[in-house]
C-alpha cells in the first residue's frame, strides 16, 4: 500500500467546484502532548478500564491550547489507548491522534446523554446522543494524525446485552436508535480531517453541516458491511467542500451529500477516492433545500450495494441539478447507477416536496458485472434529466434497466444501454471511442476490514 499511497499523493488535484485552492494540509505544532494510560486489547480495552475516562484531561488540553496549535494523543510503550466520552473542539485547535495511538469511545450511554437516560434506547425521533467529538461554530479546527478513533459500535452497550449496531437493527421494527456518532460538526468553517482512521462508529462516522470550507484528505473510514447506518462522510447545507484521497468501507452511504431546507448545498468536489462496501456515492435523501455544482471525479466503487446514486421522495424532495460524475469505475455493485425519485426510507406526513433531478451528467464511466440501473423521475412534470457520454457497461446483457419519466441524452461518446419505459425519451448520437481504463483503480483497502 505504500506505493499506492505515494501514487495517490502525486495525482493532480482537480477541484472544479470547491472554489478554494485546496492543498495538502499540515499538522500544526503541538501545544500539549498527552500520553496514553490504557492498553488496547484488539479493538477494545479491558473491562476493568471502562470507567477510566480520559475526557477531562483531553478537554482541558483543548480548552487551554492556543489557536493554530494541536493537542496530540500519543502512545507510551504498550500503553496506547485513550477512553473518552464527548469532547468539544475549540476554534483554531486541532486534535491529533498520533500513529500507534487509539482513541476509544465510551460504551456507557450515560456519557452521551442529551436527555437523561435516553441515549442507548429507541425513540420516535432519535438524536438523543452527543458525538464523541463535537464542534459548534468553531473556525479553523481539525482532527488529524495517523492514529485511530474507534467508536466500538460492535461492542455491548454498558448495562445492556446488545451492541450499538444491534440496537440499530432492532430499530428496523419501529422507531429510531439513539446512537452516538464519532464526529458531528455544525457551522464549523475551514475544518480539516487529515490522515485519520475512523473506525466502527455506532452511527454516522462524520456529519458536517452549515459550514463553509471543509477538507477531508487521506482519511480511512472502516466499518463492517452489515453495520446499519454507519455512513462514512456526510456533508450538507455547506459550500466549498473537498473530499479527496480517502478510502471508505461502511455499512451505509460511503459519502452522502445531504440537502435539507436551510443553507445552500453546493460547490463540492469529491476526487481521487476509493469506495468499497457501502451504499455508494449518494446525494439525498433530503433534497428539499436543493443541491447543485457538485463534481465527482476519479472514483472507484468496488463491491458496494450502490454506485452513483441520487435518492429522494415526495416528503423531502427538491431540485438537484448541475451534478457531474467523471472518470468513475464501478464493479460488483448491485445498483451501479440509481436515480431514485421514490426512495422509501424516512417517509413523513408532508407530500408536497417533489424531487426533480436535472442536468445530471455521467462521463467516462465504466461498469463491470451485473446489476440494476434505475432512471426514474418523479412524474411527467418532474422528469429526470440525465446525459451519458462514454458510459460503457462491460456486460450490458446482465444489466436490468428500470426507467420512467426520464429525458436521456446519449453521446457524443459511447453508451451501450437503451433506456425505455413510461415517458422515457432518448436523444443524441453516440460515437466510437475508448472506454474508461479502470485497472489501476482497483486497489486493496489499506487496513484490515472491521468485522
């Protein structure tokens, strides 16, 4: 993997829609170094250490560090583990988890309670847990380092006989699980995630909302395929976002761009990344605030449930337009392309927010294996508008096609599917040309996959 990492760092940076000039981040100078007192035991710690929280000393260090500097968590011989409940980031201060160190999340739901006694339960609304790492309107902060932050979603909740992920599965029967996330950021302008491994979150790994200037560079997200709602990185209601040179293996969306009503969701670039298990490169399901000016390039999606995906429904839909996917390789994926205006999860009472996906452009995309391609607009007044330019399916006879209410433009490059269905119109002339080359994009996940 060393050679692969070097090659990734040498790739040209293509940031078409993030309006910033984005360069590789640098870890700031240290203001404080904290050394570990606990010893990891695989992906957890000893039961006798479960009450030995490091939160107070880490929080004190964050509170007293000057902007432009970093609090560094460092291993101390065999002692390599820290244990924390919720931490609050401060303006201009970076939390660094050094190589060889692991920051574990507490398994005690009472440490995360927003309402007393509710975290670790199933309720109607959910969202009753704080995250491990929280940022609220902190500018210029970050989380960096070559260490690991582990939410221990696969370990039993203290006081219960089930894990956080078991609780999520139990919620399928009704209600919402109250599980903590690893990182939740609200209104945090100029925030940076750099070279950190985020592992086994009980819920989303990273949620970023209401900020302007978010850089994710060289990050690894690692959760099992069957860990429900363990999204990788979810930016929303934000502008000038770049996610690059990262590796994401998750139990839900690898990246999900959220666009609920509120601040704009626009000017985003997702470039030079590798996705593995998960639900793909997604926009939605909340699109009622509108999403636009999003560019996805140089992406491999290997073994995910979904590939390129935009999803919404009549309770949370809106305009999604000016979205481009270029130089994308997809293989062994159940739904390589999925434009879904009737996404079923999360229905609410309102039925007047209709999704409308237009000016969706796929260029230089190659798909291998079987699967289903879904091209479905909402209705005749809200058709899907999509272009395929040099989009090649290696095994078109193995592709099931579902289409309705779609205006499809083909060309000028090759496109070897023939969409048809209720009010499906196809125009354009396809030409000849070499299909996208994908051999160099299939790289192994850089660390052992969580089980």
